[in-house]
């Protein structure tokens, strides 16, 4: 999970309340403000303080997990006609400090269905990010908006993305899943073709389907110094200004 703190800090009071009211009804003061009622100076100050509290909660993994756990617990208890806690213990949060840690964690989670013999390959495993990414590629669409995108090694200084290519990640997951572990029941059969071959994707088709990597590799944007540095890195004299493309 990635928290975009800078984006959240840039939200206006209205932005914060819009997001909060998608989850909760809101107090009488908030409802009055949303109707356009005139607030006193003290009420305006109170509204601002409440919005800042909501902003902190909207940036909090603990609050996100609290709401998720409560929602799942209510549904599970309704199905089982019972009451009480659904989860055995509180969640644990580990900070992923570098790309190696991020990729290790992602591969661990994406391979769980295979290790427990619930699936034979990543593309057939349910409820995993790797399957969602594969389905997007096969549909000829860009990356899933609900998942952090892969942006490639040449964009390692950008914060909003995984500094790795999706093609390399799929290969990493596929090869890691073939390793037989004594403490796990399942693995990917070594007789299986590589994941890109199973998906019917050669390099040219892969780039055409994603439409993402072609743009990333061909164009860069930035100030003159940054553009010059990137050109020297890629042994080019200059970079062409990227064309704007429709998202549809």
C-alpha cells in the first residue's frame, strides 16, 4: 500500500469532506456547510479542525484497515448468524524501504495461491494483483488504475510507480513460483512454458498491448538540464517532445 501524502496535504477542505462523506454521514455542522449555510467564526474554525482530523484519518493505514475489517466482519457475521470479532488479531504493518523489499513482498503475495495449491499458474489465481494486471494487458488496456503502475528502471527517481517493468516482474514471479519449497505444497510445474509464451505475448505484442512502455521508453519530460542528462544517459543528442494521446 502506498500513501500519497503530498497529494493528501494538497486537498482543500471540500476535497477532504467529499472523500469522508463517501464513507460516513457527517455531523450536523458538516451538513450545514455543505448546504451553503453561513457559519459563525467559531463554527468555521471547528469545521477546519474537523477536516484536518479527517485528512489524517484518510492518510492512515490503520483507519483504512479498521473500516475494511469492520465491513468484512459484519458481512461474515451476517452469513454465519453470529456476533463478535471476525479477525484473530490486529493487522501488522511493515515498511518496504527499497525496490527489493517491495518486489519480494509482491511476489510473496501473488504466489500465495500457488504455494497453497489453490492455483497452478499466476494467470489462473483468483484475487491477486498479478492476475488483475495480466487481464488488463490481455484486454489491450493500460495499467489497472487501482494498482500502482510499473514505470521501468529508467524512471527510478519517480515516486509514484514501481521502478521495474511489468514484463520483468511477471518473469520474476513465474521463475520464483517454479522453485520447490519443502515448507510449501504447491509450485509451478517446470514443464510449463514461460508465462509470456503462455499468454501468447512476444516482445512486440507486449509493447503494443500495454501502450504504456512505448510511451515511457520513447519520451521524457522535464527542464533543460534534466532532459540533457537523460539524453546523455541514453546516448542520444535530444529527445522528441511526446505526443499527447487519448485515454480512450
